[in-house]
C-alpha cells in the first residue's frame, strides 16, 4: 500500500497542471449548467410564488362612471375583497403622470394586492405625504427609498378641463405636497411588468382622501374603478358577472380578467424556463465532450504508468481506482467552485418576463439543484474515470474493427485524389484498436451544432419579422384620433371623419366605436367596422362582417366562448340582444381595456343596434404605403384643424402605440441564440478533437504513406479534408433539421402568443452556414495538419 501511496503522490505532483485545468473545466461547465437549471426553476415558478404571497385580484371592474355606487358590488356573494382605485393627473418633480392609477381607499395593499415589500414599508394611509414605488422607479427617475419628491396637483377647475380634453400644456396650480418614498413594493397589480417598465409611483390613499376635488374635479367628472378578489378565483367570474348586472342595472361594464393575464404570463415564463433547460442540456453535452476527453487522456496516461505496480502485486481493480483518484479530486474541487459560481449568479435570475415579477429578488440557494448537481458531477467523473481506466487496461488485449464507410469507399473507387479519399476515411471510419477515433461524437456534434445554429436563427427570424411588423399583431392603422368617451364626442364625428378622409396620404379611416357585450357568460369588447376606404384589418380566417347580424371574433374570445366560423350565438348588449353569425377570426385594435387577441368586430349598424353608444370612440387612420407618420401628423393638424373649427390645434392624430406583447417576443429571441452558441461550441469541440485524435492515433498509417511517396502537402491536406468532410456532413443533415426545428418552434410560439404566422426563412444564415462551417473546420485542422506535415517518418516507424 505504501508503494501505491507513493506513486499517487508523485503522479498528482507531476500532473498538477493537468488537474488544475481539469478542475477549471469542471468548475466552468458545472457553474453554467447549474446556473441555467436553477434559473429555469426560479423562472417557471415566479408567477405562482408572487401570487401565493400577495392575495392578488381576480378581476378589475371598470365601469368608468362618475359617482358609481360600489357598495352593492362589495356585497355580492363570493367577493372576498374589493379596493377602488382612481385615475388621476398630477406632476411629480416636473414629470407629468397622466391617467395614473392610485389607491382610492385603504383596502389596497392591505386586504387585496398585499405587495411584497422589497425595501422599507408601506405608506401610511392617514398621510398624504408618503408614497411607495416599484423597483424600476429609482433607476428611471433617480429617486428611491428615503428620497422626497414634489407632487403638484391641478385645481378642481383644471381637472374638469383635463377630463373634457379641453386643456393642453396646462401647468398645475393646485396643492404642492412634499412626499417621501417610504417603500419599494411588488405584486401582480403593482409591478414593473408590461407598460409600467419605467416604474410606478403609488401615493398613499390619504392623498385622495385629503385632496379629492383636486383629483376628481369640481364637477365630479372623475370616476373610480375597482379590483376584486373572488373566493372561487377565475371560476367565479361568470356568476359575478351576472350578479354585477343585477345590482348595477348595467350589462356593459368591462371586466379585466387578471387571472387570465396571469395565465398568459405563466406561459411566457414557462417558455423562457424551457429555453434555459435546453441551454443547460446543451451546456451539459458540451461538458461531456470537453471534460470527458480530458479525463480520458489523463486516465490513459496514468493507467500506462500504473502497469509497473503489477510487479508488486497490485490488483487490476486497485489500479483502476488509483487512476481515477486524480480526476475525482479535480471534480470535487471544480464542483465546489461551480456550485459557488451558480449561487453567485443566481441573483441575475429570473430573466426576461419573470424578472419584474420575482417576489424575492437577489441570490437564492436552490439546494436540490446545487447539492444534486455537485453529487452528479462527482459521480459522473468517478464513473467515467473508472470506465476509461478499465478500457485503457484492456486495450492491449482487445481490438475492435470499425465498420468501413460507404461514402469513403465510393470516394476511393471513383478515383478521388489521395488526400480526399484518406481524409474521408479518417472522418467517417472509426478505425481499429488503439488507432480508433471518436468519429460518431464528431459527426453527431457537427450535425447538432449546425442544426442548433440554423434552428435558432430561423426562430430569431420569425421573432424579428413579428417585432418589426406590428400588423402581425393586428395593428393595421398607423395613426388614430381619440374622438369621444362614454357616449359623448369631443368634436362632430362626421366632420372629423370627412376631413381626415380628404387628407392626401390617408388611405382609409375606420369609424371605430368600442363597447362591450356579453356572450356565454364572457365579456366581449366590441369594435365597429365602419370605414371610408378599405383598412387592412388582419383577418386570420374567414371574412369581415357585412351585415348587422354578423360578427368576427378575435382568437382568444373565440376560444373562451367556444364557437367556430359558421356558428351562431347570442350576444347581449346595453341596447339589445341579438343572435349573430360568426363569419371569421381576426385581430382587433388594442385598446385601453383589451388586447389585440380579445374582442370582436361588428358592422357600424350592428354596433348601433346591439351596443348602442360607445365606451371609447376612435378613428383608425391607415396611411398610404411609405407615408411618413410625423409628416402626416403635421399635415392632418394643418388641414383638419380648420375644417372642424380648431385652427392651430396639434396632435389631432397620433401614432398608434405598438402592441405590448412585442416586448415579450423580443425577450424570447436571446435564449435560442445563447443555445445556438453553445451548440456551436459543441460542434467545434467535437470536430477539433476528432481531427487532433486522428492525427495522433493514426500517425503510423500516415508515416507509412509518407514513406511510399505521399508528399508533405498531401499529408497536410488529409487533416484538412477530414475536417471539411465532418463540416459538410453537419451542413447536409443539420440545415434541413435546423430549419424544421426553428419553424416548428416559431409556429408554436406564434400560435400561443398569438401572432399572425409567417414562415421564417433565415436566408443569410442559409447562404453563409456552409462556407463558414468549412472555413472554421479548416481553421481547426490547421494545427493538426501542420503536425502531419512536420512528422519525422523514420522515428514514428521505429517507435510503432
């Protein structure tokens, strides 16, 4: 045993650099894989963890009515909590905050949407000079906990003007409050998700209690809405809707299904989590190649040296165990460093959509992942080292013959040049015994690498097309004009429509009166199709409505109601009930109370008959192809203002705001690109290792060929052709597989988002992938080919 211990000490001392490199490889790969797995688990659960901690609202009830009586609503069976919120205008440190939501009563943050306090405390509802903010506010505005901001309110008379859209550039002349930021909070309602990514300033409920007229107006034109938590959750919404209509006498009150929104966010974070797992898998595979090859080389050298200990009675099993000691020790050290690195990196997760929803941001110890990952790394290293030692010990008595390659055989039979024929055999034939080369891993790695790169770029092309073309989300109009609210227009509608349609460069104007109807227990936002010209509304299937008895549904609404094209169902509006025929599926305008996949199109006549009035009145303006939006805005001000008696008015028509889900798709684009990068590393590692190994293990064959006339240039070309063949195999099989993978993935994301599907084609990637792959392969073969060319033939033949 003393001889074995002495040898082990000498071996570890002699190979300390190799062991340090191996430990570093283990640390890097372990850290990357565990970081991705832990980040995936954290992102996949972020929505559920935030919901569990914050008593979130189920729905938002939005009547948009002044002096609305919330008492009967709060008494509806199944309502666990209700909190009113108001929409107000004020200025904070010179920054206008228009249409901001802030607590109207003391229930918010106490019985409903009780936020996670990331720092500090909640604002005192008895005071008007305290506020809380969301996490992004400090980065956007430079003010955080403990800082004081100046809130300037409008006078009641100014607020009336603002409510009537009759004020522009108005400076607030009301109360001035020095408010202190006392906390940073987060809940599903009070978060930085979506349109609030710059951060939200949330005054105390005491601000409204003490300055109600300045926030509502002298005439009481302001209104309050409410968030409601139902005991039955989303399942209780249909019954609540029926009771709401009974106690209020209104059937047109909008409900925001916050539980549905949470489900959508859960789907997005789930996709991001799956992408991280795929990233971890790719990194793990790359680690098997990188670390596995280092282990095999180390063990092979140790096993050969250990043969001398047989003379002192060392058993083969003990020899194998001793050969595995070094790699296992490196794995323990590298595993510890990798676990530490994964813990330090955990503060960067979750990523993308889940980041502004994380209830406990910062570093997190995921014990199952960290401990399990450490044990797995050490076990795999020990098992791999023992197996490599066993194989190395048997190599001298057991030889296997690789199957010849048909492709390489054809190259030889058709009279291909010697470097091509031999290089093809080196690339595609494993060889025999101690001259065997890891051909299969190289081929698989090359194919998977090209497939991953092409697939990721194809998927990224689909995202790029969607995010740069808002019409994929149904945004058919470049501009719009806000004409009226709650059944009252600010200007004569017919005059404005006629004036807009007459402007040179305007292709179409749709008179869009939005409301809400009920169908199958669901709320359906409606929009009127009443155009001058032909606006390019995005129809997914079927046709737009042409009569008052026809309707076109957005995909989310069609799924909720459970109807298909050609079917009839009853809709109940404020004016009448009517059976309508579904003529198609289409996206709708994204409005204040809906997203583009939720709603329905009615004809102008149908909207008048069923809905009656309108909640919001917009004019959707489609411009001629190539028209400049900024220039058209000025032209509309110049020509339409005088026509409607508002000469000198500005911003009569404003650019349409892009759909909010564009940001979600943009965040999804990066993960597949990271995955492609790792798969590319896998391919480079596999091909490079195969070429280097072939040159080393088949040097006897190469020396024999050199001795019978093979030139230095020809011998150099063998390694180059071996690498080129591996690259071409990857391109031939990886490109079609990658295109199919990328398109399938994009189809899945497009259907679930949803977005109008356009088959992606990463044309630049398809053109460049083959020459880049070949060039990279030749670069990898540069050093091995130089070794072949500089080989000392006589010395090799004497050694062999």
